C-alpha cells in the first residue's frame, strides 16, 4: 500500500473542539497523527494536540502497556487491588445476575449509572439501558458542566444552542468578553474560535475584556494576556452573577439597550427595571471586588458596540447561583440585541437531521418502559431539581448522600461508564465511603483509575480510534460526525456500545436493544436516509445550520416567540422567573465568606495537557506536566513565608490537599487557584464540601469561592 493511502481522517473527541485529524496506519498500527489540513473539516483548535497528535496518541494511549485488555473480577477485599482475569461471558453473567437480583429485591431505582461527558453514542446507549432496566438515577457532571448554561439559554431564548457566530473573520465583532473561560488552553464557548482567530478581530480594532481572577493567555499569536487587553476585571470567584446584574443596571439605567429590539422582541423588561432598583453599584463593587468605574465602562463598551460576543466557560456553572448567573448573562446578551439579530454576535444553531438522543433514550419501545418505570420526581434521587430531571441526570453531590444517609433510599449498585467519580465528584472522602458501602460496582474504562480500584467487575473498553461510532454530542450544539475504526483494540477490549448491548441481552432486555452496533448506528442516521457505512463513505460530518436571518429578526423558540427576560415557565416550576440580586449574593455570603482562619478564596482550573481527571497515568504527559500546580499572588505568598516551587497545603474546613506553588504577581491577592483532576493526596475534591446548599435549579454545589488557607507542606 502506498504511503498516501495509509493516512485516514478521524475526529478527535478528547475535548469538545472535536478537531479533524489524520492518522497514519501501518501494519494495523497508528504510527503518526497530524492535523488535518486537507479535508476542510474544523481543525487546529487544540493547543496541546491532546487528541494524540503528539504525546497521548502513538504509544500514549493506544499502545500503552497499562491498557485494560481483559474483563477482571475482584478477588479479596474491595480496594485491595487483587484481580482475576475472566471471560466476557462470565463477567456479563455476573453483572446481569447481580443487577436482576437487586431489581427483584429492592427495585430498579436502587441501581445508578454514572456517566462522564459524552464522546460517542455510549452516553445515549447507557441512558437507554437505564430506561430499559427501570432506573431513573443517572448521574452526570451536567450539574456543573453545561446544563446551567444550556437551560438558561433555553428559558431565555427557547434554545440551548446559542453560539458565537463563526468564523470570526466573517463578521468581526467589535467587542469580545471572555468570562470565566480560558479558551486558549481549556475551552469554553469561544473555544477554538478565539484560539485560532482572535488576532484577526484584534487587528480590526475589536476591544477585548477578560473577566477572571487569573492573568490568562488571550492571543497565542501575539502572546497577549489578560493584563495586556483593554479591560481585565479581576472579580471575586463565584460573584459572576452579581457582576452581570451590575452591568445590567448600567445598561438599563443609562438606556444603552437596543430600544426597538426590547420593545418588539422581549418579555418582562419592566420587571428587570424593578429588580435593578434594589441594589447599588457600590453593592456590586463590594461583593465582586471589581471597581464600579470598571463595571460602568465595560457595560457601556459592550452595549454600544455591536456585534458583541460574550464567551464563557463552566466556571459560571460551579456555584450555588449557577443557573441564575447564566440567566443574567443571557439577558444581558438579549437586551443589547446580540442574539439572532442581523447585527448581533451570537446566533441560534439548529443541529442537523438525525435521530435525537432524547428519542433514542425515551422513544419507540422505550415508552413502554417509561410507563412501567417513569423517570418522575417521586422515583428519582434529587427529584426536586426539576430542570436537572429535564436533562435526564441526577446532581452528583447526591450520589454519596443517597448511599450514606439512605435518603430518599439507598443505592445498592452502580454501573460506571468512562467516569472517575472518586476524583471528579465533590467531597471525595464521602464518595469513597459510599463506594465501600455499595453491594456491587461495575466500571467500564480503558485504564485502571482510583474508581476501578473499588470495583467488583472491571470491563475493558475500546477507544474511539478502535471502534465505529457516531459523534452527536454536544447534541444541542452542532454537528453529527462519523468516528471510523482505524485499528483493533488491545486484547479483548470491546466498544462501549457492544458492552451495553450485550449486557442488555444477558438481562433479558434484548428487545429494547440491537442485533449489533451497526443497527443502532443506522437508527441514529435513519432521518438522513443513509446507513452508517454510507454516511462514513460519503458524508462523514453534517454541520449545524444557523437559525437567523441576516436581514431581520425572525423570532425565538420560547412560548412567547420573544426573548423572555421574565420566564413564566420558570415561575411554574417554582423558581425565580427573573434573576434576583439578593439570591445571587448567596454564593458570596454565609459559609462562603472569608474568615480569620480561612482568609483566602479557593477556585480551580484544569491542566490543558490532560482531560479532566484522565490520563494522569500516562508517563509521556507527566514528563511535560508532572505536578499539580496551585497559583498564588507573589506578595501574598511572601507574607505567608512561601516561595515559588514550594510544596504547600491548601486547607478548607473539609481538610487539606498538597500541590506545588507557582507565584504570580498578577493573580488577585485574595485568590488561590488550584489544579483539578489529580489523584491521591493531590485531589482537590477532597476539600470540596458535597453538602447543601445546592443551586436550586440545576443542583450545582459550590466548587469555587471557598474560604481556605495555604501553608508550607511538611
């Protein structure tokens, strides 16, 4: 075979940029991975090529000797690390019999499924399995990653799919606000667009605003950081909603909003005018640490320069006021006429035609099961979080509580798919106790993790390069794309789809599943009139289409057909129909106020080289980024007797963890920025409280803005 024929195109699913890449396949092995510069598919968004273009792919993941290759069953006590290799038939029989036993003895709701961010169809497959089995309890990180934003958009604009118009060089925004996001390194709603194109906008005079306590990188082409742009607001962690209300106050009181648009295309503007009278800009300054003059100037800048863009990350979703914070920002975008308008910076995108995940999970034959075992608030852990229930998930902080406190009932078994809850859920020590109390634990993964260590059965999974699959996620955000199988998986590893499909058959649920994986993939593509094979050969990717008219406003998919500043839907759910300033202060008051014992405020960030808690076992990555880093202001560190490179303890009322100090003269002097996702004694979630209060709509716990102290490790 000639060399050119060995290059195969695929889409990386390590992060949500989903870059197109090329793999060189020789003798059944991938020997090289490079950027795809020839297909025309979206590419070159990833700053560290974490999809495998350098360190994680060839010899990093695919040929790693630590890959799980065979089904394992526990020997000895849970957590001892003693395993015995078994066959797929025996492993699935053990799982099936145990799950059937628990269902008969306690009821199906006593089993939970724990999922991570979707990559292929496995997320929808697992949800379908939950429906067929009869459990409403599916835990996902949607609590604080995606759902608050999506639902805030839904209740405001009638769509979850509001995105920045792309690419930037087609329309050149006049102002870009980077809010709680680090798009050059770890993503956010601006993601690759800024990473690749922001310099084009800046060259045209676009004003840049950064809202973040850290001096983040802004433009990789020029090396500009937050300290180099037009405005850098070093706000207090967890005070974003208050800042948004302050900006709304300026825009409304100074009549900087789009008056014609507000009259014709919004509902509830008078209610907003009433709400902003209840606080002063001095209140906002005190609670956010942002000078009121900066707030004034940034609000004026955004409101009077269209098109304007606000790109934000999930930092906004990780507080007890997450949903209404996202709502306040959505309203700010709305009243300035920046969404779905000819001169706005953000538009509604319609996903391409394919079988929606909701239909796959709940439609067809699955309706029978939902009648027998409804996903109702009465049956579901956390049923009071009605918006979470709409998104088919249970908030993660309730996982350990349901087991340890047996409220509303105790979970007895879990099926964990591609997730590492022992590291990624808040209050890791409580999560550990919960796992130890369970009757049965099954984990599906590609490597051993702290969570597999507590399993009874471990099932080896194939990566997306080793199986045929479809990328439909983020389903509400965009494209559907093919994931071709490029090489064989190691040993006896199976695809996630095959594992779930075969387990369903073992449990007598085969009528709700498929003869094989291709049958399911064909079903997802049925509306396109193409089979999976045809789609893979002829199409490969269908992008979303923007739902706006470049010449006029065509309306919104809310009940009123307008931007709903005041949402009657939320009111009917029992939630505040409009963001309330007093409610938004809950993330910076009470137990979240600094004290004499804990005078600093803890926030967190991700390491761009890794994916959340994944790949910490890869030696090639640890050579590049070996330590969990905590950032602290240089002067603050000096006052504490600390210097750059010290190992330090970060302590909250929940305990302490160890990380390596990097001092930074620019970071806010009251802020501690620690690394998320590391294992063992470095795991930040050991000191994050999983107890209430929770965000009342989505169930988010407070992960940022937590009182702490820092001192030298001994």
